[in-house]
DNA sequence: AATCAATTAAAACGGCTGTTTCAAACGGTG
DNA sequence: CACCGTTTGAAACAGCCGTTTTAATTGATT
């Protein structure tokens, strides 16, 4: 009588527009992404999902478990929205790096303003909660591992794994800034400059060049060669 | 009768431990930094500041204006806690860049865990509100301008201002990742690796080297020189 | 000592929150 | 049709929130 059994619809019909659980998950993701866990209200979520407030308790138990599930739902959706590129054998690592950076920027920045899935994941990265560990293991680490293996290939195995990881973080950091601090970046540079230089394509070319130059795989950005 | 005049103590005694306005400002900064604007409560702030709840309304009007003031207070304090380095004429730009990166990392990461001032500013950068414009103009832009002028000096005026800004963002991005996504970074790399390679000093050396190599001002990180 | 503005204190007020209750509606199954 | 577990709906609950009110206290000035 008092024992509440929480429903789990892990498999089918979870995407249909007449599936209440899916609608709640999607609405919650958007609200949590925009306002954060505290500021988002169950009533707003349920209004957006066109369900009764009691439905959250019925399907998820409470607000916290709804949040956990919506983060999981977000990175699962985003994984298949923007999958990692696949390369045929013999693809030069330089091209792989360029593809990876382009892929990462597209996944982070999106075409116009980024989808709520990314913004929700970003919140979890910036202020980790219980949902973070799964996000890292299932989403972030696989991507980071691919990056490090590309860098390993690129440097012909000269670098140790710690060094590769540090370089990988340099690559990620340059992309991450535009996503996490994009508003401030937009305030620091003139508006037209943002359109000309800071679009995903040119940015991917630039960041790739910057890293390749640092690794000695192409000419430095500045034409003047090392002085000493 | 109903007209409330908000107190402004812009000048003296604002730092004393028996100044209620200063205590509220400090307590609010810590609470906002840890929990964010919505989750932080006026009651908790006032308990921490050992003042009555009515004091917030008396000194600041409402919660929102208290937040704005506490962000201002945070970056004013942080400006004099970690001032920009000053260089004598003739200092080589390579040293200036290394100093700047070290200074930025120290300001962002702090010695142990970063002070609440930085975390509060970070929140404002990630999810800008009304307090962001002033933060950018008074704190971030001056630092960024210095960085760009160092890069200009470093490249002997070969780069256009937009290019300099883009390179500057590459420098900032590599530092910013450790601050904003430090928890996730810590989950991606082994614990001992974090202590060995990811401390402020070694990180500053590495990031400086990475950028100098990219700009052709020192040998690339990988010993193998450009192939083509 | 008396006066008066500045400051502090305690209590209360709506309003909104997450959550729960309980009954009504639904939808297959015998 | 009758049955019964599943799902939905409207309303209410207790609790905390930001803010305000009202009164007491302070502290310097006359």
C-alpha cells in the first residue's frame, strides 16, 4: 500500500510523443539545463511536459532522481546525435586530429545555440553532483581516450601517457573555453570578429594548427623560426 | 515612511570585523560561490555573518542587489590579492608570457582549493547575470589586454589584433579548463599524476612551452621536426 | 538628561516549493 | 460485463523562501 514501485521503461516507446515518461525526461532536461537543479521547478517541468505534477513522483520518485535520469538521458541522446568520426586504416593522424577537433566543437557548440543536452552536461561538469561519475565514464572518458590515442599516433610513441593526457587537455581546453565561457569571449572580442574567426569550421582549423605546430608537425603560426 | 534609503559605505571601515555590511558581503560571497544565487539563502548568509535577516534589506535592499555587490566585492578583493606582475623595461617577452601564465594559474587555482572570490567570479562567467559586464570590463578585459600585448611583442607585430586575441584565448583556455572543469580533469587522470604534473608551477611551464612552440619561439614539444 | 536618527531584533506575512493523498479514469483480461 | 492493476487528476500538506513590519536599542548631539 505504502510501498511505491518506481517504473522503469528502459527499452521501448521511450521516445514516442505520447509517452509521459519520455516527455518528462525531455522537459526536465531543458528546464534543468536552463535554470539549474534548484531553480527549475517540478511544476514548470510538468507543465512543459503536459503531465500532472504527481507524474514525477510516480515515474521517478523525487526531483533528485529525475535529475540523475535526465543527465543520463541527455548524454545518451547526444552520443547518437553527434557520434565520433570513424577512420579507415591508414588515415593520417593529422587528419584524425582535425576531424576530432571539428567533431568536438560541433558537439560542444552545435550549429546555432547548443541543444539543451550539452548545456545540461556542462552544468554537471562545472558543478558535479551524483550524476557526474557516469557522465565521465560513459561519455567524456571514451572521447578523451580517442584523443590521446590520436596524439600517440601523431608523436610516434615518443610521449608517455601522462604527457599525452596533458597535451590532450590542451586541445580540449581550447575548445572548452568557447563553450563554457562563450558569453564572456563574445564580450571580449568585436562582434564581427566572432562571426569571421570564431565559427566552428575556422576554429577547428586554427586549434588543430596551433597544436600541430606546438608538436612540431607543421610550421609554427609565426613565420619566424626558433631563434636560438 | 515607506521610502527606504539604501546605505552605502563605499569608503572606510568596510573591512573591519565589526562592520556588519562587510560581514554580510563576505558571507554572501561564500554562500553564493558555493551554492549559487538560487540555492543560497538569506537566512544562511545572515547566520554566517552573525546579523539579523533584516540587515540584508537594510544595507542592500534585496537579495539580487546583494548578489551584484558581492560579485563586485569579490573581484575587487581578488585584484589586490593577486595583482598583475610588473616588468622592468627590456624584460624578454618569453619571460613575460611565463610570468603571466603563472600569475593567471595562481589567480585561478590558488594554492590549495581556490578562495570563494574566484569561485563566485567563475559562476558569473559560466552563467552571466547583470554582474557580468562590470566583471568583464574591470577585471577580465584588463588582464586579457595585457596578454595580447605580450603576444604582440612576442611575434614582433606580425600578427593582426584578431589573430592575437585568438592566440590569447588559446592560452587562457588551457588554464581555464583546470579551473572550470577541475573535478572532471581529476577523474580523467590518475591521482598521483595530478600531483606530479598538474600543480600550478609545472602547469605554467608546460602551457608556456606549448604556446611558445606553437608560435615558433622555441623547439616543438615533440623532438621530431616538421616533416614537409 | 533629553532628543532624535541610525541600527538591530523578533516575529509575522504571503507565496512558492517538493511531495503526498485519494479518488477518478483507463485498459486489458476472465 | 465485471474485475483489477496501472495510470492520471485535482487538491491539499507542511516547510522554507524573500521580504516587511513593528518595536526595542543604541549612540552621539544638544
